[in-house]
C-alpha cells in the first residue's frame, strides 16, 4: 500500500535551514468500511467514521476514501457527500464528492477521494463524532464507503 502524504522535515531552501516543518506522523489510522442508506441527512443514517475515546477530540489530518453504489439509489436530484462534525449539517469539514441521488448500482464515486489537512483540523467539541453525510435521501439505495482516515486524538 502506498504511504499517505504527510509533512516531514523539509527546509524551504538550502540557505535558510531555520524554516522547517514539524514532523506530523499520525498515530491513529482508522480503516473505514461501512454503508449509507435512506435519508443520509439524518444522524441515524449517517456513517460514523471516527468516534474518539471518551473525553477526547479528534484531529483529522487527512484520508483516502472510495465510495461505490452497491444497490441502485432511488432518490431524485443531485447532492454532495461530505464529512461533518457531530452529524450537524452546518459543521461540514470537507466535501467528498458530488453524487446523483438516483445512481445505478456499480457506480464508483471518487477512485479514490484524497484529502490532506496538513497539521490537522480539530473536532468542535470533546466527544464529537466525525460522520459521512449528505443533505438528501438515496431511498433504498446503498453506498459503501471504504478507505482510511488518519490523525490523532487529544484531551479537551
């Protein structure tokens, strides 16, 4: 498997060795393999992709995801899949992909979708859950989300 991109010790120029990026190796890697179905704007239908330990916040640095429609979606129109904090649609971290809510089985969405937040983005609150969501419904369709997220968990 290819190494996911992360910053390492790098000088801006050979003459200016004082400007280094800090090493940001991520101690936590979450393997994601789950499904979305129904009205994916509702918390109960969103896919939990990072549930931090009690009393901690996640620090999302990046990830790589692939989304495949495994059962034909029966919604209407188009929407955007995104990562959101605590299932609140107003707390979008990053869009993942534009989707048709009526896509046929076998459709691959993003192969893969890659994102890198550098030194990372913290969850808004302690014990917040990172979820994959959208604003619409895919009816009886099923979207499989597979990949990896990396980052860290911090107290408070």
